[in-house]
């Protein structure tokens, strides 16, 4: 079974998604708005996406009966989570069109394969070494230090990463992560971070959202700013071309986020890919005529991809569970009324019943006619919420 439906799946069909988190929830909302039925596979009976979907298959990602039920319910299937077992996607692909393909997701799940793919595409990335054995650890070139040791699998939002200054620290760090396969990346002088979201159809058509300028705190995206001149135009063009090249070489079908570092010398290096919609693309829900989630629907349904147009300058603030504890240990609802009194604010909460520090609870999109107005309002909102200015 290919990633391409035999004919476009029109509204009335059922679209399935592996994963019941907030990205699945927003995909479900977008699909339902376009007239599709939806099915979610997630073991959590209270998952954000499962609670709003027409169908909720309450099993794990590797449960054969659950996968069969999702295939029975769905006309096409996607994923909202990069760590869904690639084998599960491959099994589903024998029954229904699946996008992105298991092969593409497998590359994103393994940093060593991901780096090799970047090199094969001719897209610059940080100098690195793969560490899977003690011999490879001993052979790490000195020029890669100081660096960041990252587990090859299951690392995201800063998890599975250790900064190391010396060979001794590197050795200790590898021990601390259990001597699992890792990638050591040379630490580079960063000026800023950015990302590009592309959507590629099974016919090879590819469109992209504007380049997103990102600010991370403690390894988690905190702020995204998208407006004209948020990046030097030549760099923005280079980032889009690189992202499309990466998608093309993967023969990718679906929505793909490519994250980049801009170095102090103005050069661009790719950091990693996410085979799904991404936090940095959330602004598109309110600032563009086609959101990243509608693009996800279009790619899996085989519908035409029209280039998204941004109609408003935008800032996105990530809302973590810490906001519910800003006044102390007792949980309190953040001051949403005061925030929503600001012009151009759009609150998106994910339906998670319990706030926890570090947990992604929602995001706030701020739109305005100009970059200056969007930033000013976003800074007011941040102050009301107790978020650091940017």
C-alpha cells in the first residue's frame, strides 16, 4: 500500500492518527472542521485527542488488535508523535495509506541516521561523531569538544542530552545515559534558532510555511516569532531550500518540521527534523489562511496543496504547567481574562486535566498588523502570565 490514496479522500472519509496528544487533538479539530470523521489510537482513556475524536481505540501502539481496529475504521492514517514504533506504521501501511512512511519516521527516530541523511542531502549540520562502543568513545576527535552528547533515540525537548567539556566528562556522560548509542555534536556559537515547516504530497508537490524564529528555554520551545524580516532574507531562502531538499530525499509525505541553528558567523546548520506538525507552527492557526494541521489533512487525504499565505504578524507563546503554580505551591488558573482582553490574542488549551511543571498545557497566539504591535502585545501577555520577556 502506498502513501497515496487511489483517489483523493473527500470529506466524509475517516482519517486515523496514531497518538492522542495535543498535536493529534489539533489535527482532529482541523479534520473535523473540513468534514472528516476521525479515529485516534492511544492507550490513555483521557487523552486530549481521544476525547474529541469520533472514534478512540484505547490500546498501545504495538497492540495488533488495536492497529487492526484503527485500520478498519480509517481510510488513511498518520501519526502525531515521532516515537511511534516504525514497525507499527509499516504494519498499518499493508492495510491503508500511511503518511509519513515508516522509513521516513525511522530516520527521525535515530539521530545517527538523521545526521547521515543530512550529509547525504548536502545540508550542513554540526560536526559530530557516533558513539555506540567504548572504542568509538575513545576515538572521538578532540575538536568535537566541548560538545553535546545526545542519545540516538527517544530524545526530544532537551531530554537525553548532556553538555560535556572534556573527554572525562564525555565518558561519564555516556555512562550516565546507560552506554546506549549516542551522537556527540560539537557545540557551536549560536546566534539564533529557526525552523521551517513543509508539507509534501504523494505527487511530490511541496509547500511551506514562512520561516519561524524560535527561542528555547531549558530545551523547550518558549517563543516563536513570524513576520517579515524576522530573519535575513538570504538565510530564510536557504532554510526553505534545505528543508525541501530533506523532504524530497526522504520521499516524505506529510507535514515535516526542520529545525536549524544560525551561527554567529551567519551560517546555517540543520539541527533535527520532526515528522509531524510542530510547536513552532502553531501560529499558523491564526496568522495564515492554511494551518499546519489543515496541511496535514490535505497531504494524507491526497488533496491539492496550496501555498499558505500569512496575513498577520504573529508571536506564539508556549504555555507550560508552571504557569498554574506561578503564585506558589497551590494550583491557580492563570489570568486568562486579562490576557484575552489584549487585542489579537488567541488562546489554545489542550484539554489536559492536570497541570504539571514542564508539561505543555497550551499556547497563546498573538496576531497584529505589524511585527512591532505583535511583539508589544506578546510582551504584555507574557508579563501578565509571569513569563520571562524576550
